[in-house]
């Protein structure tokens, strides 16, 4: 491996290994590095009351214990199993990508081809327990083949196997019945009558129903880049292959770094809180929600405006948490609904944080607005856009504003796509406020624009590229 890539891999290994072992030497997260303004994070154990007041002493001790437990929950590593997997399979992939770059630099095509194959095999292991990743890769490849408009590519796109996969796998989806109905309809249809538009709609429906966890899209993007580099190497295009491998390396390294970001840790704690509440442990759920608030508070109260969208979303999440943080009642259906909504919105923020870190690491600055726009669009759905609930449409305006602002300074290669996406969100807004509200048209419009946002973030470049598969 080239010396510079050895240093990169060793740095990554130190990070994920210390996280897996719970080492106190782990680099601080942004939440830990910034001043904590949460009263829970800064609270000191209350002074011990006079020994004669036993009840007061007991109450004070319980309060002190709660403060310590909340602080420990907000600071502990999340999902150590994944961290350990990244320290093994992830490190192997990083090493293989580094070997690929070194071989290309040395003009050794055979060695580069062998190294990129090792990277592909390593990614297959990394995504083994993440079925959404493989589906996302196939959806992207199929969508790009369709979008290029090449008849020979479009004719080879078959969405039936993909529909079968998402209905067969134990895969978290929003609407399993919609996917099953689509699969049944498509199987019964004469293949000659299935148009490219029909296939594109199938892909949008599959994508819209997948419940992406925060690391799924970055891992899928890494796989897309590795497959593209493998094809480029086979064609003897070594410089182009190196560029793609460097993007893959930056993406995968981000996956290992983002795992302990406050947005992701808060999302996991909210998820744990919901599960605790479902099993009847309201006290544990409130403790976990308080720990999540400790992580969200520095984001929401940041003094600067370096990331105003994260600040705004974190503040909204804290507002949503406020009614249930201290008053959860066991078996209360209303409280469960609130927890479900907060969990979905926390996941949206975590996905946005991950993809922004990925694009920043690849220097795709013009794409940062895509993650922001997608966050507000997804929040609009959570807030009841498809059901016509009042207030959900305000998130659409935020999404449109992100893209319009980005388009002003974007290079020509990106501006046309940003303008197109912005115009489509404007159309979605018009559908939402229409006196003759068409729910099906709104859903189709929403599904189409969020699909294209995700596919662009997975792309090799801003403009659609061949699948290289």
C-alpha cells in the first residue's frame, strides 16, 4: 500500500478500534467539543441534605443518580457491533482502495484490478446485514440506464426482480401492500407493453418505500463508485478509475467517522426510548429522551450560523420532545404516536448529517443543498403532507429555498439540475395548496422529486452517468 494510504488506514483503524473498545482516548464528537448548554449536561449532584431528613436525602440521591445516568447515556458509544464491523470489514475495504490507487499510480493495471475486486468483496460483507444497500445500488443503476435513453440499456432494465426482492426480503418498508400490488400487476403484464416511464415509476415506488438507515446511502454510494472503477479499469481508463476510487475512499472513511456524530447518537437514543416505552418501561424511555436532548441541545443553541438547517431541525426536535420528556404515561397511545413522529424526524436529521459529510469529504459542495432539500421534503411527509395536514407544506418552502439559493452560485453542470428540482418542488407546493387537492398527484410528485434527489447524491457526478455495471 502507498505510504499516504497506510497513514489514512491507520488513522481510521485507531478511530474505529477505540470506539469499539469504549476507549477514553476517542476523539470528541462535535457535541462534546462544543460548550454544553443543557442543564442536564452541566448539572452537578445536589448537595446532600441534613441527615435527619431521610426522605429529602433519598429524593436528592435519586435525582443525582438520574443526572449521572442521563449524562452517561448521552456519552456512551452507540451501536458498538457496527463500529466493530467497520473496524474489520471497513478497514479491509479502505486498505484495498488504497492499494488500488497505489497500483494505478504505478501503472500496474493487473494489480489495481485485483485490489478493486477485494474492495468490492469487502463491501459485500459490510452490507450483508443491510439489505436496503443492495436494493439502492440496483435502483440507481437501473434509473441511470433508463435516464440515458439508450434503447439497448432501457430494454435490459427489468423491475420485476427488484419488486420481488423488496417484497420477499425481511426489509423495513413503509407500505408492503403497495409493493406487493405493484409486483403482482407487473408480473401479469405483457413485457412488451411496459414502457420506460412505467419502469421509472416502479423504481420510484421501491425507493419511496425503503426505510433507509443513516449509513445505508453512504455505503451504497461507495459500492456504486467501486463498481464504476472496476469497469473503468477493465476498459484501461486508469486516470478516470483513480478519480472514482478516491471518491469511494472519501465516502467510506466518512461512514466510520460519522457514526459518533451527535445527530446519529440522538436518533439511536430516541429509537431506544420508543422501544423501552413499547415494552412498558416509561421511566427508562424518559431517561433516554433526556440523553437525546443533551446531544440535540448544542446543535439547536449554537451561537454561530455555520449550519442553520441543522440548528433549525434540532430545535424542532427539542420542541417535539418537550411534551413527553418528563410525563410519559405507560400504554398511552398518544405518547407512542409522538415518539414515532420524533423518531422519524430524528432519522431524517441523521441521514442529512451523514450525506452532507459524505459530499463535503468528496468536495461536492454544490450538492450540499440536495441533502438539505431532501431533509425538509421528508419532514413534510412526516408532518402529514400526503394526508393534507395543515402546516406540512411549510417544509416544502424550506426545501425550495435551499435549492434556489444553491443554484445562484452553482457551476453550469449543477445549475440546470438545481433549477429543475426547485421548479418541481414549486409545482408540488401548487398541488398542495390547490382548492381541488389531488392526493394521488401530490404523492406522485413528491415521490419523483425525492427519488431524483437521492439518486443525484449517489451519482458519480452531478449529471447522470452510465451505471458502469
